[in-house]
């Protein structure tokens, strides 16, 4: 499953290589109601075909009609009327500020796509006056920025997800996480499970879970999910993860199993403050039953943690 930026870049590069010109559209500022965050991308082909979204559907059709033909990079403000907002289920109207870039060369986009394939975050800066772009490795703390003269957008994973276990549930979680712009590592020391892992863009590590956590869980940009349902593996990872400054730690299991896990970890020396950081049973309560539904509930909880929106208690 691709994230939206990758989908836009791949389509735009392919169109350019096919002889089309492309308008790359970046959402840089919003006022009022907006269903899409700043930094969202869309690409419009010279014949009006569009990929991506910068407004959740409100103005995309108009972009395919009102293509600029002057070849200059410029800033465009677009107002969303009350009627249009109601039509798309928004609470009120608003305004969007967009940067429109006329592209004719696929090579810069291909360089970004190669970096993403290699799991290397890159930063693309656009000088609005000259239209010149600069692509370089991104700093770890670099974020989207726009000051009216310069646009900087970071492509690539900004957080990491370490998943213990390579079962079916982990596959769904990894696919969702990749679409949500996580760099995913799966720890699976069991050969039977590791031999059939096939999720593109993820890293498979066959070392012991505690060793993998010690190596990778080094800062607050990382989440650790113990999903094997095997205490011999999950507990090793949790012992290490709960002592580190990762932003989320979760483990699969029923309420009874989760309570038994807490007792085991308490016996092994973890304190109450550390155990209170453990989310188990993992996942938001959405009535999920299938592996795919459970994966959605897990990633919803991880995203809530990433965005500082987890409920207290």
C-alpha cells in the first residue's frame, strides 16, 4: 500500500516520461474548514487527469479545468463556498493557498522516489521567485514549511514502527503503517514465519527481539508493537521498550492475557510507571474481529499517540 505522496510522485513522473506536462500542486496554508493538512499534494496532467488530493474533493475538479499554461511557479488562493463545504461534509467554508508548479522533467521526481525506496527521507525546497528546486537529505527534525517565498516539503518516513512477529496481523499492520509514512521493521526470529514475509518496503530482522529493540528503539520517534502472542518473544521486546523513550508501546492479547503479562513484567523488575506506558490489549475498541480490522484499530491508536490524541486513563 502506497502513501499518498508516493502515489502522486509516481504518477507525475510517469506522465512526464510519457510526453505530458504536469502541474504539481501543494497545499501550503488553510483557513476555516479543511479536510487535508498542509503539505498535501496533487498532480494534474496536461489533459486534465488528476492524482492526489489537496482539499478532500472540494476543488480538485476545478484544478483539472483551470490549468495555468504560463509555465511559472506561483501561489494561488482558492475560496471554498458555504454550499461547496456542505456538499463535501465540511462544517464551514474556508480558503486554501496553493503553490502551483509547472513540471517538464521527471528526473527530480525519480530521485525522490529512489530515496523513498531506499528509506532515506529527503527535503525538496522550491524558490517561488525563480522556480528552482533543491533536493537534499532531510534533517531528522525537519518539517514542512512555507514563508511566502520558499516552500520546503519533506518526503519519507518521519517515524519508525518496530513490529515483533511476522504473522498475518503484522502484515496488515505493516501495510497500513507504510501508507501512513512509517518506516517499518519486523522482528521475526522464527524461521517458518520469517521465510514467508513479503511486505515491500519493510525490513525483516531475525535477531532476538530484545536485541532488536536495544538497537532500534533509541528515541521518541519510534513505536514498538509486540504482536506474536508468544510471551517468550513479546516479553523480551517489552522489557526493553518500556525502559526507553519510545512514543508508543503496545502488545496483543485479551484483557486476561494482558493482566498476566503485567504480572510477569512486574516480577521481572519493571515498575508501575513503566507498566502504565504499556497499551494492552492493544488497539482502539472499534468492535474489530478480523485481522484487517484489528490492524486498523492498532494503527488508529498509534496515530492517536503520534498526534497527542490518546485519551487519558
